[in-house]
C-alpha cells in the first residue's frame, strides 16, 4: 500500500498553505510521492518541487485545469508534464484571465443579497487571494465567513456559492479536448478529477469519459478526499471497464476548513494499474519499521 498525494492546493490558487508548507506537511504525513495541483496555475510548483527535493520526497509537476463540458464544470488533473510548455502555459493563462471578470459579476450578484456594496465584497474576497487572477469561489467563501455571514465553508457554498445560488455565476472555462491535448502535448498524463462530484447520470458520465479518452486522457481519480466508499468501488469498476489508470489525491485545501488533510492511502484493487506506473517519479520506499 502506498501513501501519497496527487491532488492538493496551495496559496498559489485557493489553498491555505504555501507551496513549501504543502511539501513539508506531505512529507511529515508520510507521503511517498507528491504533486501540487493548483487550479489553472503553475505558480507554486517550483517552490514545492524544491522543498520536496530537499526532503527526498519524489515530486511530479501537477495542475488542476477548469473545463466546461456540455455546460458543466469538470476538473482535469494534469501530472508530470513539462512546466515550460508554451501551449499549456497559454491555455492556463487564458483560463485565469476569465476569473477576474467572473469575480466582478459574483460580487454584483452577492451584493443584491447582502448589506454590502459589490466593491466591498470584491475587495474583501481579493484580500484572501495571493494573485488577483487566481480569485475563486473559495476566496469569496473565506471573506463571507470572516464577515460573519456564514459559519463555515460548507454552509457558505450551500447558501451562496454552489451552482444555482445567488453568488454563482456560470462561466466558460477551457474545452475538454483542448485541456487534455495541452497536458498530453506537454508530455503529461491527464486524469479526471473527483468524478464522484459531478452531477451526471450513468450515460453522461460514460460520454464524458469517452470524450476524455478520445482526447488522449488516461487516468481517473478513484481514491479522492471527495469520494466515499461507494464512489471508490464505483469508479474502480469504471476504471477497469475503460482501461483507465487510477489516481489518488486528498484535494487538500487548508487546515480547519473541514476538508481532507494531505496524504491519502492508495489501496487500489490489485487488478487496477496505478497512475504512477507511467510517471517519471516513483513513490519512495518507506523506512523499515523497527520492531522493539
Ligand atoms: P471556482 O474554481 O472559483 O469555481 O472554485 C471552485 C472551488 O471551490 C473548488 O476547487 C473548491 O475548492 C471549492 N468548492 C466548491 N464547492 C465546494 C463546497 N461545496 N464546499 C467547499 N468548497 C467547495
Ligand atoms: Mn479548490
Ligand atoms: Mn476540483
Ligand atoms: Mn482540487
């Protein structure tokens, strides 16, 4: 059994720990392999890589790309690509450009419901964000909690930010085939992130996976901080049927916000092929347990 993390976030996107702290914490929590997969940016990667390297923790490049497929938001994790690749860099830069305009609209719609001006909401959310172009719903959520409108992350999404709520603004991210092609073109592997979170029927999920595989995608997150036991079993079966490589990640964001902490046990069924079989770095062996 391996303990690793191939899906997590830092302050470079909507996480709460610096890239250095993510790598250090992943190491301390027993991870044998790490990828930092911030949303639509590679800004945290060099720092996380450097820290991981110094600790002897194998590290591969990562990103979580926002995609719109049939009007639904889908997240595609890219692993082990060349961070210098121009096409991938441009695709990510284009996605980021859309975030600020979307955040303006979010602030305007939230202002209709809250006793605050749109500007106050926008500026308030921005205060939680290291880079304006990385502004996300998570930063709005942190501001709304701080301002006392909601008690915790779960509630703020449930009441304000989830699809269909006041603060939700529909947005066109990148195309599925473009995102997958950019990751693969950069020498990486594309993985469908947390499939258990998408509100799709069996048939639509099948169509998504077919489109993903046709575009060159090869992996699926089976073990995820967003998945329960049933999801793990369900998506193991799908991985088998579709011949997909299986991945595992916590989707860690920050401490004390109710999500999963870094590091996850990747105990897949024996007949599944783990994603790291095609990665340039392998999980480091753990030091032997000394019996007393
Ligand atoms: P965005 O990319 O701006 O749409 O923000 C999406 C992010 O919001 C996700 O990556 C999660 O970090 C966070 N998020 C979405 N739904 C929830 C939820 N129900 N509870 C907590 N965080 C959520
Ligand atoms: Mn996030
Ligand atoms: Mn995601
Ligand atoms: Mn994520």
